[in-house]
């Protein structure tokens, strides 16, 4: 697919200049900000429990909104929230991560860095800064059906260079001891031993980390694909459990195949509006179907 690129001019402050670019940032807040890799513990949004996970090949759909944050706050991965940056908040993905976000209604596509968790109490898979949202044609108070595709290589690169990332966790703080026995060739000298540390593995030089790259404020224009709203109740390998959930949801079974293996998904819909999908989702969550979520297909 061919895209035309529209660049938006403007000055984006690098992370290391935040203290001078944003005079209203409290010094105490800046001192506690520490960029790091983050997956995080399960947390609750409204009636739902959310389970963050590391997934470098993520692809999903859902509803995006404009972030309600104001002022300067520390994001989940230790950055300073900036309403003019190309960043966003995702419910489950490891942070930071680089993703492409496509507005399925108008075809606009942007690249952002995920660095936070959503503050919304409804089923919104993604929250965007006002700058990123405006490039998708989204204004505060409105919603958009979006497709999110992760850039696997760039996300892995971030994970392995940041503190608390997979590479850091594999470092060994101290090396084992090795005992070396020494003996004279003529046998006249008694045996002696020399205990010394093996060569220490190199640790990540976290002090030398450079600020994360600011992504360009631009969008690519593609084709709109629209898509219908559904509620996904969960995935099963057993039709028995899938049918039980479908009966509770008033939904249907959808057979999919992953790696040659059948996976049964339980869905209800399609819904004619976001409001209708929200109402049905709220009802399902209150009935105890905690894994239900809105998707777009």
C-alpha cells in the first residue's frame, strides 16, 4: 500500500532537556523520574482486571481515546508525560514499545512510543496524547476504532538496552570463585591454591543511556477499512467451555487457527455504535465475565 506522508512542524523537547523546556515541571517530580523497562503487575480498571504481558509481536484492535492527563506526570516507564509527544498508553503491552496505530475509519496511520497505562475506567485499549490523537483525526471527547501493530525489532531494542529489561535481569552481580592449584615441576614445592574471581561479566552501562528518540509528528494516509464492533469473551481449545460462555453472552463461536491448532473464540455482536458496545460490555463485566473486551473486525 502506498502512503503519502504529511509532516507536522514543531519543536519536541528531548527527555534530557525537559527540565529547561518545561519550566512548570516540579523539580521533585523530575528527580523521581527514572527511565526503565516495565511490564508491571495486574491492575483493575473499573470492573475489569488487566494483565500486562511481554509480547513483541503484538497485533490487536480496539477503541482509542485522547488522554485526559494534564500537566507533567511520570509515566509507567519513568518518562515525563508530554502532551506534545508522539506517545500513548496501552493496557497490556510491555513499556516502552514502538507501535503503528491506524485509524480504521479514515485510514490515517501514525507511529508512537507506548510509555504508560490508560487512566480510563472503560474499555479503551489505547490512550493517545493530544498531539498523536490530532494526527489520527481524533479530538478530546471522541473515540476511534484502531488497529495496533507492534514494531518487533524496535521494541526489542528498547527492552534490551533499558534498566530492568531482559538483558539487565540476566546480569550476574558477582562471579563464582575459582580455585587454582599450583605445583612445582620437580615436585619439591608443596601444593598451594590461589582463589580468585573469574572474569566479571560486563554489566549494562545504565548511566550512559541516551534519551529515547522523539518520534516525528507525522501521519501516513492510507485507505479506510472501517470495521465492525464486537465483544470478545475469550479463547478456548475445548468447545464445551466455549459453548457455555457463548450461552452466557448470547454470542457465537468463531473458529481460528494458530500454528495449525484450532482456537475457539467467543464473540457477541456486531454492534452498531460504540455506546451500544459499551452498554453490553458493562453488563457482561458485571455478570462476572471479566475477560470480555471490545474488538474491531
